[in-house]
C-alpha cells in the first residue's frame, strides 16, 4: 500500500512540474527556503544561486523536489512533506490556481481528508485539513 500512496503523490507532483517551473520567479529565494526546510541540499542551492538562467534554476529546483518526494516511502511522512512543499510553493510562486488544481487532483485521487484553502483578510492563503471521508472539495473563497 505504501508504494501505491507514494507513487500517487510523486506522479501528481510530476504532472504539475512544468507549471511549477514556468511560475518560479525568484529561484534563489525559493532555493534558500527549500534548503532551510531540508528539502534540497546545499549543492543544489548553490547551483541555483550561481545560475544566470531562470529556466535552468527552476528546472534544478523542481527536479530536486521530485527526487526528495520520491525518497519517502511511509504514507504519513510523504503526505506531510507533500503538504509542506505546497505551502512553501504558495508563499514563493504565484500559482494560486495551479496549486488549487493540484490540491483538488490530490483529494480526488483518494486522499482521506478534505482540503480547504482559505484566504484570510491579509490575502495570504492557508491550507487547512478536516477529516471528512468522501468529501474532496477545495474551496478558495474570501471570507
């Protein structure tokens, strides 16, 4: 069962990797946060910092995140890391629509919790989970 769960998150992330790569505007800043979070290594962070090409830097980052996700083989750990990466991306990539689509796809593929995306008064998005088997809706509405 763990292999099936593991491949679901990794396949889903890979299916959106080209959108993530296109949306990275500040790869050095994103690389620093991913490094601080222990998601990418120092070598990758330095390569991104040294690169003069936005597309190359974005490729390095997203590929490193894919590798990081594929290393997790325990369901709970992988789901937690998947959500953590999405939260980092939401802060650094102007991808609200893509992230919401990804969250919807993830929920519809059999994840056991409902994901609700709220936008607080400051305009910042937050991801909340509530246990609700069978309900896989994602909402992004202003309060």
